[in-house]
């Protein structure tokens, strides 16, 4: 089952680092394909905000001569949102703690995104 | 002259790293206060895209429980766009090369944003 395999990738990712609080695979039009979110966090909201950020991020990247969008990172005072391209059809969104080690998160997320790309 | 002082901060920032290709200080409503951009890059476009990204980034950060927006990073295959909060009224937007050392860029940009905050 592909849905189970996606969830397994997210479960492994969330388990890799205590800094990762949530993760989700989202279609490029903002629909959730798989999600491991904290209780109380709305799937649809994560999907919708991810799709909106990626759409505008892609336009910004092109307009400012930075080419094809690969990643968007949002840093807030209470945490990070990291959205990473996962092939043509998917996006991996990860929520991390404010003091997360970004270098490790980038590495783990990149690996997970490659695995998701193969599954979609 | 405040405009000259802003330009001096940007000039120092661009000179700090060969990876930084352009920088600009933008009001939170998207108007350019000072900019050091490559020839052919439109100031208004940089201002407009920065303001749009920050507005949506702020909303995303709040909606996904990450608090007040501090920074937005866009990674494209041809470079980075980094937008950093510079006080209540300003935003520092920096364009960097695709292979830029992000750790150094974050450090230099943080210092420049602090200096800009004092000037605005």
C-alpha cells in the first residue's frame, strides 16, 4: 500500500530527530497524501498553507532569477516550517522546534524527500 | 543621511561574502528603502515579491503554531532568496548564489538586520 509506505517514511523521519515535531506529504494542489501531525493540528490547514507558500515561493524564485523552486523555510519565534519538493507531484512539509539543528534537519528531510519521490 | 547609512550597511553586507549577489531594505508594504541589486534586476519586483512572501509567510507561521515570523528562505536551483525581519518597519532581502555557505550568510545577514533595525 503506497499510503502505508508514505506514512512509514514520515514515521522514520519524525523518529530521526527529536527536533522534528510533525511531517506531511502534500500534493502540489494542497491535498494531504499522508500526515503525522500533533493532536489538534488541522491537516487541511497544513495542506492549504503549504500549497499557497509553494505557489508564491515558486513565482518568487523565478521572478528573482533563482530558477526552479526546491525548498521554502519559514522561521518563526516558536519553530520552523520547511517545505521541500518531492518530485513533480508532491511536497514534504516538516515542522521543527525553534532550536532545531538545521543542518541535520536539511539532511534528514532531503533523504525522506528522495524516498517520497520514488513512491509517488 | 539615513538612506546613505542604509546603503552603507548593504554595501558592507555584499562585500562580506562573494556568495551574496544582491541586497535590499524594503518597507513592510513592499517599497524599496535602499537597494544594491545587479544590473537588470528590477527594484519594484524585488520589493513586491518580498512583501508578498512575508505576508504569506507570517500567516503560515501563525497558522502552523510557529509564532511571529523572523525569516523566510527560498531555495531555487539557481540561488537563494533570504528575507529577514529588520524591526517593525523593515525587511532585509538578500539574494545568494546556489552554493552559498548558508551558516555564514545567516550570521552576516543577522548582523546587518540588527544594524538596519537601529537605523529605521
